[in-house]
């Protein structure tokens, strides 16, 4: 369900995608290349930098953003153009949004904001719709293996960086209106203040979210009962604040404090076939991080970063009629996270560098809830987790343009729940990466081990809908990718860039939430999943035109020998994902047209609940006057107003189903956002 107090298994359907070692090696043998980091500049149009192929062995995509993006643009608009990435939304503006990478579920993706690992009082996936794009300056997606300073989930890491304070005063603002009574305003300012430098952001957004949608009433063979309904109880209001301040420190370092938060109040409408008219949720996120950044010691051979942070997350959920089916009439949850970390890199010689990155983190979660029966009233939870981890890697630049990066990470957790014995476990994640630079190409290969500890909710349940299973063990498995990226110029006005990557995962002991009785659910180590796939990206540019194509094909299936499930496709993961964009015009006036395709998928492990293929068209026009800083934007999504699509069932029969996103939430039809922008000339 979207927003509010939603159990994590609802957001990712039960599965952890992984991939078999034998298929990994076969895919690696057939692959011609590996994935380089891509840097994209997005002020007025997408523009590649002139930098040489990056020296990172991991599979990464990086975007650099302007604080005044096009009308209607959000983080999902940026992420859907990244190969290997699939967005899961619950429909409409400000809907609950999570990310899947290479078939891994949202719980298997780490989300980092300014070096702070994010957590939520839902103990589930991070809701990306709470993060406005205007507040983010840099977005990095590591697919599969990530830098060793991060934990090692199966899917990868999404890292978000807010705007860096500037030495000169800069400011920008944006006002926008859109369909479904959507209104938003954003303001950004950066510059010096006494001995400090600052960057401040404030954003406000409100929407009624009352878009029309097709209700097929769950009868895909009978079009006679289809009705167009209007979404109800889908209003949301969000306020976001961010502040980053910096000052010069010792040894060339920077002293930095980053603070901010988001507050949202919203209705929770439920799926199209099961509306919830009185369900309501509110949430608040706040965090502060202090850091010493890039202190150069030992004659510039040792670089040191230190940080400490605090994060709080609050959730309130109300469902007086129990229309959501969660057996919860009300719930209030609070999460407190305290952390401290360090990152030290030492340059032994010009060709050898080692990095050590430890982090300690303590998390407390409390919840009070009332159920639909007197026996479930007054249920209170109190859990803690102590997580200590450290990563160590060595970067060695050898002859012939070869870089090798062996690395290992170790994580240990100790969980405590009132009324249960403490549980402790430790996991190791060794890995090896290689980079070969053959100008104008870069070839990469990565192989390693991943793990994910059970969440506190998976381990201890919520005592309302899910029971405890303290014996859960961490998910684990192997992952690998192999591929490459090349850049070329054909004359002074034509640039070409292409990438092809093959990848594979094999995950075991995957945590699956299964029915334990007619009313209770229980998390079990039942699953095993295997996935192989390919990611293709093409970027062709001239002075007044650009073509951008991102395509991912994934073959992911259950291989856990469970009756009725073995060989079934992974829920929520389309086998084909395509995003293609054509941009026309000079830098100051850009017209773009985007085609977005996701093939048919399923909502459930038995593959009985299909989600039809989605082929959507989007268009945008934006302009900026350099002398005055004034600009405008107009974005139209779902241009063809699509609301239904034919589906094919496993037995070969066909029917027509309403277009929906993950979990069966209906998606809006044609909609628009128009904006006026201003930034310092």
C-alpha cells in the first residue's frame, strides 16, 4: 500500500532476486564488456561531460542536477532512464515509490542521503517520493557491487547528495501547477555567510490526486462491467526543508553539517478494486549529520573522513473500518537511528591505495497499535538493533591500463526484542573488481558475495498481522557482471556513447512472508531465486538533437523447489524495460519526447495475478532565458491517455486489464504540469 504504516512485504511482494553462479559465469563468458560510470548534466538538457572514461570498477550511473528541473520532473523521471532500474509506484502524484535494481526488491537496495543510510519507521523500503528532485544535486546508482564503504545488499545502492554550498550567491525558484489539483513551490539559495558557506532548500507540494482510472472489477474476460472511476482519498501535502553549511577545517578539510526533514499528511486510497475512503497516514522524517571531510594527513598520503548522524522517523496510521485488510485500526511508530563512521584511504605508492571504512549504528523502533478485535488492542513493540560493519579494499593500478580492486566487508548485528532472546549474526562479503582502460573504451568485471540481514519486522513480526521468527538467517548469494562502455566522436558536432553489461545473481535463504494461518503471516527462509540479464545504453548527440536509449532484459525465476512456485517469474519485475528519449532544440529551448515500456509481470509468486504490459508516451518543452534567468516548463505524461491493455495468461488465453503499477494500483491517464522558473543569471 502507499505511504503510511505499510508492512514491507506489501511493497516488494516477497522475493529477493538473485542469480546462479553457473549462469553468471556463462553470461560473463558471452559478454563483450562492462559498465562505466556515466556523468550527466541536467540543467537545460542532458549533456555529457568531456571527462575520460572513469576509473571505477563498479557498475555505476551518475547524474549531476540543476536545482530547477523541468516541469513535472521527479526522481522517478531520472531513474527510469538508468539501465537495470525499475520503479515501483502506487499510482498518482506523491504515491509511495520504491526502486528495484536488477530484479532485487526494494528491501535489497540501500538508500544513502549525504552519506547517511536512510531508514524508515515502517521498517520497510524507503519512500523516494518524499525526496524532491530540486533538493538533490547529485544522484548515483551502483548496480550490483557498490563501493565497500556501503553495506552489501543484493541489488545495489542509490546515493543522493544535496547541493554543495557555493562561494558566490546563487538562488533559484520554481512554481508549478498540474492535473488533479497539484500545486508546488520550491526555493533554493546558496552562498557565503560570514565564515560559512550555506545551501538552503524549501519545498511545498499539495495534490488532491483525484485522477480518473479504469476499474475492470477484476474480470479481465468481461468488458461489460468496466467503469471509469475517480480516485478518492488520494490527497497528499508535503513540506521539505534542507540546509547544508560548511566551513574550512584543519589539514585542508571541510567541516560540514547537513540537516533537514520532510513532513507529509495523506490519504491512503488502496488498490483500484478495493478503495479505502477513511484510511489516513502521516509521516515525518528528520536527520542531522556532522562530518569532517577530506582531511589530508601524512604528507597527503592519508585522507580521512569522519561523521556522526542522527535520524528520526515517525509514522501514524489510521484505518477505522479496516478496509486495508491489515487488521490494524490505528498505529503509531517511531524509529531512532544513531550512527558514527569513518573513511580512511592511504596511498602506499602511485599505483596502490587502500581504504578502510567502519560504521557503527544503533536503531530503536517502538510501535503502539490497536487491532480490529479487543484481543489485538494495546499491542506495543520495542526493538533495538546494533549494527557494526567495516569495509576494506585495495586499489592496484597495474601495467597495460589494468586496475584490480579486491575488497571485503564484514557486518554483524545484534537484535533485541522485548520478550525474546537477543539474536546475533555476522556475514562476510568478499568481492573482486577489474577495470581495463583501452581508450576510448573501458571494460569492467565484478564478482562477489552479497548478504542482507532480516529487518526487525521480518524477524519479530508486528503482533497484529505477522508473527515472530527469531531463527531467520540472512539472505546470501553471489553476483557478477561483465561489460564495457565506449565513447567516440564523428566530427565536431556528433558524439556517440554506448554501453553493454551482462549480469547475474543467485540468492539463497531468501526471506519470504507466507501465510501461517488464516490471519497470521510469518517470514521464512524459503526462497531461492536466479536471474541473468543484460543492460544496454545508447547516447547519440549533435548540437541540436540527442537520442537516449536505456534497455534492460531480465530473466528472473524462482528456483526454490517449492510446489507450484518453482520456475515462476519474479513478481513485480518486467522481463523487458525500455526508456527512449528524443530531444530537439538548442540549449535554451528543448523539446523532448519519451517512450517508456515495461513488459507484462505478476503481483504474486504463483503468477496468477498479471499486470499488463505498459507502453506510455511522455512529452516536455522547457526553455530558459540566460540573461534574465527566467524559464518555463510544460510536461505531459501518458500523452495517449492509455488506461487498458491486453494481457496473456500462462494457459495461453487473453483478456483486457486496466493499466496498473506494482501491487495493482491504477495509474493516471493523461496529465500535465506547467511551471515558471527563475535562477540567478
